[in-house]
């Protein structure tokens, strides 16, 4: 109930249109939860009606963001990272502009999802260039190279952070020698605060081999996007580095707690989850860990409550009605419903590949990396499939973009194509 009320307050704060928008990665609450109702509770054979599709958006894995009648995506075209704005009703192009450098390393294509706030669009390219643009036209307003400013480095598969924008600030994770976390002024790009670097003693090299002798190092940015939350009136940030879970002060970036984890290839890709039970982190080959966060006499304490082998990679977990939903990776493969307070499994589904998860109107939306979209109902003792279809023309296992739900539509990216499905239940 506490989490649900907080989400309602956030929607009220964002304005009347927020309930029908999906203005950032993982939605209005950055948690994969849509509060819309009146959606189909069971899908017909072949899935809901395909309303439109838009092609030529460029290659990539970023997710759609939806606000103000427009759908925004990023994609790589040639040497450029291109931002495309489409009409929400028809899929017609409204504007398109090159706004960064393409990623041509392993798994080429765009990474980060646009964040929309105050009529502006915020985005980071894989090389650390942060952009602020006018959302209506795409006109560039300011840019900052956070790796240059804070002495960071490009990570193995490119920076993938989906920017957190709130309170007039843009939170960034340069993972640099001069700051692990920093905040930029949302209007100008000037530095508001810069926290310390995340220094540690490295005992394991990239790839998992023991490092002899151990050496001092600075941990770099991870692949997960940060979230903000409050405990006893204190604003905190939960973030991930290459090898660490992090809790930081939301006003200064001070590192209040770090936990080194054995992330073999330094991939922590799942966005943290804050819920009534506590703070959840997950990583491949590590599993999911829930921590209780408390504040006493101005000091933050973080205590582990449980560990479960559901090692979500980058598809995220979500919390609803006291249960965590999502899929595993290598240690634990099923889709699961896990009691958030205890870590006890309350339901499993084993015939879907791993993927991304959303929640809307009493249903769980599961998009697998192999291109299957499933509508799931959790009934207290297990899952029932209320509809399933396959994205057109999909082969392979790299459907990694998270879907979005806005104004009764489901938006699903399939490489260089955006598909829009009508989820609205017919009038009685």
C-alpha cells in the first residue's frame, strides 16, 4: 500500500497527463508499473490488435518513452545516434535528429532511453555525452561530456544509463576518477554536485581471474540506471557500478554504503527496486538481494534481509502487492512471483525465455528476449497465461528493449521497428 500511494502522489505531481504517459525508462515511477485500467484482461488468438508500426528508427536496444502525444526512441544510423519522435496515434514521423555518436562495438546499436521532463528531452549516448533538447522540435539546448568532466571511461558495452531527472537536476553516473555520481543543472548542464569516486581494492580482474597482487582501483559505471527513494525524510540514490551495489546521499552524492559483488564481467544491468519491504538489487551470476534501509541520528544503515538466485540480467524486476515479479538468467531461469518480505517463491512459470516485465491492470506483461509477448495473471498460487503472441519477423534472442504502456497502447521495439498494439477493452 505504501508503494502504491507513493506512485499515486508521483502521478499527481507530474500532472494530469502523466497517467497516460510513459515519460522515462520503466514508466512514470521508474518501476515498471502502469496504473491505467480498462485494459484487455485476456488476449484473442494472435494477440491484441496491431494499431500501427514504424520502421527506420535505427538499430538499437533502447526503449520507447511516451509523452504529450509523441513517442520517442533512439537508434543508430551510420555513425550517428538518432532520436526519432513519432505521433502516438498514427506512428507518423514528427521529427528526427542526430544527437550523439553511434555504438559500433559488440552488440552495436543505441542503448539509453530518453527521459522527458518539463518539455525537454534528456539522453546520454554510449560515449558519455549528455544531451538536453527541446522535446517538441529536437533542437539541442546543451550538451556535457561527463567522462571528460569527471575523468571517467567508456565501459565494455557502452554507457547505458537512462537518466534520472528530478528536482531540476539530472543525475549521472560517470564512474570517474573525480566522481562516481554527479548532478547537473537541468537547465544549463552545469555541475550542481559531484560525489567522490568509488575507490576499492581490486582482487579480481575483469573476467573473473584472481589479481595478484591486489591493487587499488576506481570502480566505473555499471549498466543499471539509478533510482531515488526516501527514508525518514532523507533522499537517497540506489545505483550500480561495475562491481558494486551503491546507496548514496541524494543531495551530495556521498557514498553511504557500497557492497562489492562477484560480477564476473562487471555487468550489473537490472535497475534497483525500492518497495515497502526494502531495496532490491540483482545481478547475473549473483542473484537478487533485498536490503533493509534505515536512518537513525542522520546515519544510514543497510542490512541484508535475504538472497535468492534469481539473477536478473537487464530485464528488471518489479514489486506489486508485496510480490516481486520477473525472470532469472543463469542461476535461476523461471519467471517467478517472490514474496518481497521473505524471498519465498510463491509461483513459477518455466516455459518462457527470460526477458522484461511490466504490470498494468491486474496483469503482468512478459516480453522474452526471443520475441514472445505474454499476458500473465497471478492467482495466489501460480501463473496463468491469458494471451500470447510472437513479434513479427523475429529470430534470435536479442529482443532486449523494454516495452511501454501509455494511453491504452502497448509499444514494443523490435530492433529497427516500433510496434503499437491497442490494449483497450471494448466498451460494454
